[in-house]
């Protein structure tokens, strides 16, 4: 039996002229489980299985003082109680395509075993992307990728008042390498009343090794795998090289609009900008563009990669141009259940056979959202550099 026939038989689409598979609620739940299994972040987060495109969720906050003296025949002050603030998951439709080659699908498995194997393969290849979206996406109008559809958790921390420490700040830190001082400052940057709710410390693997190496050397009693009660949780998604402003950096602004697809940009002043420098346009915004300088002519910069989005030079929010370091990684502490992934269970999978590749493209359609309940329960250390 061919791969195409196996797919049709396993899912029993019931529509002879269509290959589109609508997962039933049980299948959708299982598929979501497979995605979660492939992602450390999603395992820790609260994954909300939505049956409608929107769902309200409560952020509970308790006042510092909830006990008061009892007075006979007197009603308790209504302000002394738990207060609930409602936030809302608003799912958006996403489409992603994964390619699975024939040799990744065992010829000897049939029916439900084949279906489960196939869904695991699709989940495995898609989970990393959803993890990256959940952490780093930056919302923009008319997005061209999933990364522009949402504000990820780290984006929401930076936008909405979460604690952010910058390892490149020479007024605070002597260098960018990980050490206990930086970790301690990170934890203490969370308001004291929230600290006991912090239950996870995400550290990229290479930074975990640097920390261990540092404190294995010499006669030290610093634990090499934790900060106080918080053990290190490996999260390599926050260990991918990220851009942060360079300490001694040039800074300028666009003098005219940038058009998507262009490879040049006009700036107010190109002083200090040299070929080969790493440069960021609209850093930390949805239109963010990180690239290399190819050449400079007066105040016109030619860059290596075409711009993904239009950038409005009149907007003070997005018209900034800065030199950046692209070797930065993050360390993050928070309360796990502060992260919400909303996934609507209306999921479809459509196979597209590519016989000459000996492979099948699977086009996955679903509705998702990501939401950070309370930025005060988070602290981010950015700009860290691995040794």
C-alpha cells in the first residue's frame, strides 16, 4: 500500500475527492499532546485546549492583607478580598508545512499505529517553531510569518513592564559571562511579594556548562546546577544567538521610508557605520530586521538581506538604526503557569504528495494564541555571552 493510500485509510476522511483530514476531538487532543511532548517550554506552560476562537482566563491577585479584626454586626470591607482580572486568549489561524520523507515512515506499520506515528512526526517537526513563536514572536500588521502574528512571552515581558537586566550594561556588570552575581540580581529584580511564586529558571545548555565550569574551578561552595531553590531547566530555544545593542554603538534614524524587498536604507547620519558591521532596524519591534552592512555611500546603507517589512521613517517607535551584537542569549525566571498557549481543537492536516522527492508535504492548519498572564512574575537577563 502506498504512503498516500495509508494516509487516506488511517484517517478515514470520508470524502473521496478530498485529502483534507479534519481531526476529531480525540485525535486533536492526542496531536496537541504530541506537540507538547516535544517542547520543554510547552510542557511547563499551561496549554489551554480551546473549543472556540476566544477564551477568557483569570489572573488571580491577592491583596497583601486579607485578615481584619472581626467586629460584631459589621460587614467586611469589600476591598479586602481576592481580585480577579480577566485576560483573553484570541486565537489566530496558522498554517505550517512540514516535509516527511518516505524513509521516516515505517512501511511495516498500518492503521492507527501509522496514524499515531505520522502525527508524532508532524508534531516533532512543528513543535520547535511553536516554541520559538511562543518565546520571541513580535506582532506586526500584515505578517509574512508566524513570528509576526503574536507577541511571545519574552516580547510581552519587555513590552509590559517585566523585569529586564542587560548583561551588556557596563554600569551594572563587568562582563557578559554568566556568574552567580548576575543570577542573584536577576532573581532579586522580581518584586519580593512575587518571588515565592517563581518556580522555574530557564538556562540554555551552553550557559549551564559555562556556569558549571566557572564554579568547579578552585575551592568554591557555589552549587553548579541551581540558584538557591531553583534548579536549572535546560531551554535551548533561549540559547539561539539574538541581537542586542552594542555597548559602543553607532545610533541613527531612518531619513526615508524603507520598502519591503529593498536592500538599501537612507539614514540621518552614517558616521561610524562600516562594511561588515551587524546592524538592526526597528530592533525589538515586529518589523525588526537584523543583517550585515555591505557598503556605505554618504548616508545610504546597503545591507546583505532584503527588508521583510516596510518601515515608516516618521515613527519614533520603529525608525531607529543601531549596531548590534548577534551572539547574545537569554536567561529567564518565571512562574510556569504564567505562560499560556491557547490551541483550538479545530485542526486539519492535508497531505501533498511529492513523488519525485519521495516525500509528502503536510499542510497543518490550526488556531493558536500565546499569552503571558502577569509580567511581574518574570525576569529576563539578556545579552549573556557564552565563553
